[in-house]
């Protein structure tokens, strides 16, 4: 099969969405399919045309940025040319160009499959509300005309107002997740370098944007310290996000807890990221809204339990594995109590590595994606692919 993959950002851009897209694209290439990725040249230093992991990556020039989206004048023309030779279009949303791409695919007789990484929920503000409504309307047109929609979990599907009208064409496939084995000696050295020693360490990771709820964690830190004096926190991720400067709004909160938090920055190296997860005693995921964040899944593969907001989609990481606790969303006190409960009785939330690898089976996810991409749409697909153990 010739598969055309389209998304706004691709490697080396670093988000859960791009990580999932890259694993799927390379997984399909490893299975003998001809895979081309069409994306933005968000950084002018990047090559316009190169091969990465057996996948051809075409990056188009960017005229301007519209919130999280990119304006690429040559996108439609290049997509039309590539679709003339493609068997299937694999589109990752949210994406501004979604209805154009699906429309072009239908005219060419090319099957269109969308992986939906989460509903677009923007921060407060008149401009952001306008962007959210406009992009959601565009996505609605694309979803109405595509052949199949892949979602991470049925839990998120069943609670999404946006996805409701398209439930009959949805299939739930757990995102492909993989992590190298942590280096125990490196984690010990890292804790020593940070001056943590044997103190309990709570990690959090991801883009510092409003939907991730890190402001609730900053408010929870003093409450956690009251319960467990000496507890430390470490953040791995990008604080200053180009399209949403949420950290600026949290600067005062961050300053209050500065002696207790290590800001480690974005960790791109997979081995170092695995060591970060293993270094932590628990990972906190206080999201306001989230589909199924990769952070807790990656942490669990490295042997670290998680405390997660009890929201649709995100909570499945704990329900699938049992490695952690769910807490009331948007509640710093509940978050602090949950984190401390896991730290006090951590062994209760640990599972054998083999069991977690079985649940979060990379090979199974890729096999299900191959079937979704290469098989004609059939009745009942909405009931297939769930990863409930």
C-alpha cells in the first residue's frame, strides 16, 4: 500500500501527537508499505525532503502561524499530486487542512482514515474561542466525509460531544508506546546531581499549556509538603510554548514553590527520558482535558506509577494497568492527597514489567493500525480494538 500521512508537525517536533504519528508511519514502513509524510517546515533549518526511519518526509514552507496551526500555501497542490499515487490518506487531527485533504482524497477515490488525537479545546479568550469554533467546524466537515476514524479509547469517544455523530465509523486503538529500559545507575547519579538523594520525587512532564493542568499541581505542592515534608518535584518539558504562554500566567505560583521543583527542560533523548521516569517515584498528570496522554503510559513502562485526573480518556492509563490512582479533576487538595497516598504505599501500585508490556503492546497497536489503514471499512468497526485488559 502507498500511504500518505498528513499532519501539521512531525519529527523533530516533540509532542505526544507527533510521537504517535512517527511510530505508526515507521511501523507501516517496516511492514513493507510505502509511506510518505506531508507536513510543515516549521523550522527553516529542517530539510524539505528527507528519509527518516524508512519514511519519506516532505516539509512545506510556512507563510504564517495561526495559533497552533500553520498556513502553508503549497499544501493543497502538493497533496493533490501525492494523492494521485496513494492508496490511503492517514490524517492526524486537529489540523486546519483536514476538510481539504479529505475532499481531495474522495475525488481521487482514495480512502481517508483520520486518527483523532483529541478535541480542540482552547484557553479562555475571544480570539481563542473563535479559533476553536472555526477549526472544530472544519474538522466536522472532514469527519463527515472520511471513511474511518481512529480514537485512543472508547471512554474518550463516549464522552466527546464532537465525536458523537461519527461514532459508527470510529475504531478504538491504543496509541503505540515504546520506551527503552531505564539505566538504574544513571538514575541514581541523576538524583545525586540534583541533590535529591533518597527523598520522594514527583515528576510531571509535557507541554506547559493550560489543558495539562500544571497550575493545579503547583498549587498542590505546598499541600503535599505539609503531608510529606521533604518531597521534591521535577518537570521535564517545554515551559515557553510558542502558541500559548501559559507558564507566564503561572510564574507567581512557580516562584512560591521554586525551592522544591527542578526544571529540567525538554528531554528529547529516549534513554534519558526513560531514566527520568525511573528516577521519579510517581508521575502526576493533573490535566483539565486530555485524550490519553503518553506520559503516564511511558512512565508505567519504566516502572513508575501515576496519579491522574479522573477525566475521560486519560483515566484509562490507570484502569488498564492498575499502576496508580485517579483523583478529582481541578482539585489541588485531591491531587496532593493522591500523590502522597501513592508515595506512602508505592509497592501497592507496582506491576511486573512483563504485564505492563503485554497491556501496552506496541506490536498489537501497529497491527490494528495496519488493519484500519489497509482494510475496507466494515460494519462493527466501532467495537473493535479496545485495549481493556
